[in-house]
């Protein structure tokens, strides 16, 4: 099963400093507009990314 935006975000956010893991701007930008608490909510994160991609 593919990872949703929430899983991709947290994998990137918690990566070790030496990791070269990246995420697309279409995931990073909308999530960075959320509050830190909202970033912990799977539905809010996935909705924000979906809305970003639709616009």
C-alpha cells in the first residue's frame, strides 16, 4: 500500500540529519501552512495536500 502524504511527511520530518530523503514541494508547502498541532492530524494533512494539488 502506498504511503499517504501524512506518512511521507513524518518519515521526512523524523529522518536522521545525514539522510538525503526528500519530499515533493506539493507535500511540503501545504503542510508547512498548518499549525504544528494540525500536522499531527492525518486527515488535516492529507486534506491540505489534496486541496493544494487541486488548485
